[in-house]
C-alpha cells in the first residue's frame, strides 16, 4: 500500500494518506494535506492552552476540521467518526470510546477539561 506522507511546517511527520483510497475517492490531495496540518496545529495548541474557554474554542476548531476532512474524503459528515478522546488533555475513557467507535455511544468524563462541565475555570 502506498502512503502519501503529510509533514508539518517543521518537517515533522503528521500522518499518511492512503494513496489508493485517495485515488478511488478522487480527493484533492493538497486540500487533505492542508486539513491534516490544520488538525495537527489545533492539537498542538490544545496542548499549550491553560483555560477551559480557550480549550473549548480549540476543540471546536478541531471538530470543524474533522467535518471538513469528511467532506474532502466524500464521507457523510458525522461526529460519530470523530475520535474526540484522542485530543490533548481529554480524560474521557479511551478504551470504552475505542470499543464503541462508530456506534453513536460515547463515554464522557464529567471532569474532562475538554468535554466536561468546567467552562470558565482554569485547568
């Protein structure tokens, strides 16, 4: 399987794009690369943020990018395929969410700084 590598502005590997699937789905490779870079950048920002309000804003940006990636790939726009538990600072149950991936069932930690009930507080 041929993989098209995606690198960030510093030359670090971000992800790989399945070339055969990209060809089959007739996607715009450059647009997909730019979205994967933007997603990577949003995740790096989330690592550095120290307030819940800003973290929620960064997560909302990450979510928009996820939807844009689904559009580029020609998949239905659905949050059911957003792997939200993998974002920085998320404390939601990883294994439970991994097991339930794609089923419309989610496990949220109420004290999660990204998804919990902590708006307006400091991390």
